[in-house]
C-alpha cells in the first residue's frame, strides 16, 4: 500500500532538541542543513519551560501546570512557570515566522504525546497522572484541544508549508509494562491495556494533518504495531534498539504504507579537539554519510523490499535529540544525514 508523502524522497530530518539557547541561530542551522524536511528546534538549555514536558504542557487547554521539586505538576491556576513556558514557545514561533514565513515544503514540529505527558506530569497529590484513568482522559482531551489551536497558529505563520507533527511517546513502553514509578519509588503504576493506549493515541492523531502524523518512540521495545494501528503515517525509532523480533513489525508497517524515520547517528559525542590549538574540530570525523547509510541498507536488505522504495520510505535521523551534543557535532550530524538521505536516491536498481 502506498501513501502520499508530504516530504520529498531522499529527505533527512532531526528529532527536535539542539544545544544552545539562541532560537534564531538554531533555526537558521536547521533550515540550512536540512532543507528538505526542517523542524522547529527545541532548546532545553534555556531552562524549565523549554524542556519537552514543560513545552508540551504549555499547550494544554484549561489544565495549568507548575514546577515542583519533583517535576511538572498539574496546578489549580496558571502561574509564573506556565507563563514562562508559553513565552518561550511564543518566542520560538515568532522566530519561525520571521525566518521561514514564506517556506514552501514539508516542515516538522514536535509535541510530547498523551501517554508520555501522563507518565511524567504529576497530580496535585504527587502521583503520576497515568495512575488515574479519569485524569489521564482529561489530559489527553486537553492536549488534543490545545494542539488544534497550536496547528491553527502554525498554519497562519507558515501558510505555504505542509505541516508534520511528531508526537513524542518514549514512555509508552513503560506505560504498557507497568514500569512508571509511584511517588515513593518502591512501586510502579499499574500497566494500561494496549487497547486503551492505542485508542487514546488514535484520537489525538486524528486532529493532525493527514500524511503528517509521525509518532516517535526512542525507547527499547517500541510497540510498532500499536503505533501503526493508531494511525501513524510514519514511525520514528532508534534503529539500534530495533530487535530481530521487531523486523516483522517494521515490514508490516512498510507494507501498510507507513514511513520510517530511523535514528542512525548517536545523539551525543565526545568533543574532539585539535591538539595544536585546542579548538573543537568540525564534529566527529568518524561520522560520515556511509556510517549513516550502511545501517539503512542492511535493514532494507533484511526486510527484502525493492531498493527503489528505500528513499521514499526511510528518512534518516539522529538516534534521539541532540541537546547534549557539541555544536560542531550537531552541525556535522545534520549535514551528514542530509547527504545520506540524498544518497539513498541512488539505490534504485
């Protein structure tokens, strides 16, 4: 089964987070190095509210949050923490409109999914939201409504772009396997049935642009079949964490027309310095287009699909976010991924 792709064959993209605190510099980097499928950078080094959970919680409709020593928590009324998170997001969107308002093509934004938010956000009691079925349902509905408004704002700011939304769900395996800890740390929250997880995620995906529904899970044991059944147009994974048993699920996803965003380069690096002057080199010289391309070719060979389908189906990415990497490494990784994506267009025989 084939589906229309919003991005051109041979594209590459990032997962989301980058090092640094300057949204202008970061977006210019992404637009320059990933011209076929750029994304809105996330800069968690700016502090609380710029992190994945705070940034996504800022989108919740009528569910304010605040920071406690243990993390983000649902609050009775909006306060300073929520204002800061929303201000940071608004600043990023202003920069996006300024630098890319006339952009034509596929553009990706990221948001934490309902299950990762439920497994991380706390109730006023200190328990995780996922421990309360009613609260989890309210949270998912609030996120869905908030995303509607967010997408309308993005469409206004990027009127000529085709939007992709990457729903980050690294916590789904823990939610399914009853591995979310209780406040004491001695116990875990009861696991959620896979049918409930799939249905909740599917309801969120339905409000996203058709063809642009990407679900990202960089944890081990990512439930590929569940993500596909929920309606993902693409599944984003760390390729190094895909087990042999997961190959069948990948093959079934491809046959169903689902694209794969596959992490093939590490998300962090040892900073390599020139011994002569102590300056950082241009990232890790061991990272090349070949090192990014070869795992994809090996996987494709194991799956047995036609070579000419590879560039249309697979988008190379970092293994996860790059917030912990050096700036030089980030620049090199993005450039290498771009070149690796383009090189897949040559595999048409």
